[in-house]
């Protein structure tokens, strides 16, 4: 009990510090920047630091909570304190989120009723692979329909624990969106785990009709669970997701505990990074065709994660509510810029390896950003910069800060 009391006091002190950060006038300035930017109005290109090798930057000795549940919120606050040192355009929202406890209808407690076993390389932070459960065509019969099921009592206990500790200091948001959300709602991620990447490529040639059947099952399962969540009133404005900052003039701002909203009120993020080596034509037939019915239910869509979309942009333009397109380190920036024009936001993701992972060369960073800036300005793009997938900074927390400072100097001149 003494440890729990100490944990609560630690969290209360951190919550007060974080609340001060959320109240800074710069947060409102950033909101207006992203509203205009995501609505295709000319602005200074926003900067979004999505990842910064947190495991290296955090000093474990700063974490004092003994309760693992409270410790996760303690870590969140420290992460946001570090974010506050970065001169980017991330918004510190005035709430913390407690995710609901979700259950599944299947006996093995998985959304699809089958389990993909993760096989680690044994190296911490190293590679891993999945042993797919759909090995034979008839294994498709093992799949079950996903359901939106929330354990209300377990969720209530979890929420009350956080609200009792810090709810009088900062709002505690309850996240009730369905389990098939984010990467699990795009089809390609779950497909790769269920069937295997290489096997999917063979299926496109060897058994295309069977693959179409499997894709249809996944599409309908995601659509169904999203519809269940919407009808239950479990979607809210804090569920916006565009893999950047989800403000725009067309949709209502993110808000904690907003009450029920429809899918059409929200941003949603999609990708097909597992299809990086699939031709544009097969991507269209064996992925995009099945994603569009899910995407069109939402207000605005952001497309792309780590994959090169250079040759797929003409197909992406079929998405009726598409607003943002990712341009990754492997993409042809010029060709992407020419195709995107001013019709969509161009979300440029420079290579983290060249940026901060193995040293930091200020002159090289400046040249890289200036080259991209010139290409995007020539094509009249509405563009922003996302630094993501930073796996290491070799223990040097200042690299991300310095990189962001240099980039900001360049974009301030736009």
C-alpha cells in the first residue's frame, strides 16, 4: 500500500508538469498550423517527429513507480517531457488515454480465431518472423468473424485507477475503438501474418480466386467490427489517426471523451507496406480494391507508411477521401511530387539512417532537406516532414533535437 501511495504521488507531480506543457500558447498555434495545412492551404511545412529511439533516450533510473500499470503512464509523461524539448510541431494534448479491455469471440482470444506465432531471432530489438496459421487453402475455414467486445468491468477498474490517481489534474480519456484498428485495419498487415508474405505472392498467380476470397473475408471482418463499434457509440474524436497530427478544417478537432461520433467524422490511416514488392496492377487488384470500401467510410484518409508508392499514386487517386500521401526514403521524390501536385498533402519521410542514427552531419542534413524543399516548391506541393523509424541514435539524445533545429531553419525560409 505504501508503494501504491508513493506511485500516485509520483504520477500526480508528473501530471501537473505535463498539464503545464499542454497549456502553452504554442499548442494552439500548432493546432491552427495543422488545420490549415491538412486542408491544403499554404503554410510553413510542419515537422513531425514520430520516433526517436526512446529506449536509448530514456534513463531507466528516472522511472520510480513500482506498479507496472502506473509505470506505463510515468513513462508516457517522461516521453512528453522530452518531446517538449524538440522544436517540431507535435501537439501535447491535455489528456491521457486508458485503453479499454477488449475481448474476442474466438476460443483462442484472437480477432480472426487463429494465432500467428511470432518467432524471434533472439536478439533484443532484432528481426522476427511469423509462422502463418493459414498454410493450406482449406485453413481459410478456421477464420472467425471478428467482434467488437469490451470487458466493461475490467475497463471500469482500469479507468477508475487512473482517475483516482490523477483525474482531478488532467482529463482521463477512455479509448474504446475496436481491436482491428491502426495497422490491423489495413488488411495487408493481418494478411501477411495469417498467410505469409512470400506465399501471398505465389497465391496471386497460383490461386488468385482463393486469394480474392480471403481478402473479401478480411475486408468484411474489418468493416463489420468497425460498424459494431460505431453503433455501440465507441468511436470518438480522440480516435483520429493520420500518422501525423489529425487536425483539419473539414473535421472536428481531436477531443477526449467527446461522445459518440461516426466514421465519417474521423481521420483514418491506411497503408500496404507488406505489398512493397507487388506491382501497381496487382496492388490495385489484390489490395486497394478491398481497402477502398473500408476507407470510404471515414472522413479523411492518410495513405502510406514505409512502402515506396511512386508507381502506385495513380491508383491511390481512386480513393475518394484521400488527403495525405506518404513519400518514403525509397520513393522517387520528384516523380511523387509531380503526381501529387496540390491535390494532396505530401508527407515526406527522410531516411532516419542518414539523419540521426549513425552520427549527425549538419551540412548533409541541410543539403538533403533543401534538395527536397526545392523539388516540392517547383511542383507547388503542400508538404510536411516526418522523422520516423528511428531505431537508434547511439545513445545521443541531442541528435534528434539538433536535426529538428536544422530542419526548422530550412523550412522557416519557405
